[in-house]
C-alpha cells in the first residue's frame, strides 16, 4: 500500500422526491468513471460533517444539512485504504451542477443496479436496493 494511513471520506445520501443523488467520478481519478455517493476526502483538522458540506458545495454547488450517520465502511484497495462514513443529508439550497464530477443522476432503488459503483459501496448498495434506509419524502 502506497499510503501509510487510512483516508477518511464522508459521503452523503441525499434524497429528493423518492430519488437518491449519485455522482460519476472524473476520468483519470482513482476509480474514475464509476458512480458513487457524493462526498470526498476529509482535510486535516476538519470535522467530518464540515468535510461533507464543503465537498457537496465544491462538487455540485449545493448547500446541504448533514444529518445522522447511517453506516461506516473500511475498505482496502491495492493502492489505499478508505474509511467511509455515510450520512443522511437534506438539500438546503441550490440545484446540483456537475462541477467536480463527470455527471450526476437522481435514481430510484430499482435503478441502482444499472450503475457501476466502487467495491467499497457494495454493503450500502445492498441495503439501499432492499429498501432499507430508502427515503420516499
């Protein structure tokens, strides 16, 4: 592994009208082209909730309220280990724009299988596809 420490990542589950917001990673990035739940890497000294608010503002030009922590996952890729924290979020203001991502989509639970996600998201995806944690508004 090229990095000694674990990379902390915050990701948001943002629902609107029964759909969940997902984003596509930029080509050339680690896991480029795959879909994910929006968020990003925590900066040193930054609270994880502040990280999530900052990342969604930078990547999608939206302001969110960060709610409760749904689950945590630690996953080791050959090049790095990530510690993901998934939070339920709600939209405060703005409409998503693909600024720091290749694309975004609002999807229903039955549409998630059509998108390719990183392996670290597999447990969360299984729970979402089963309807667990799904929010219909």
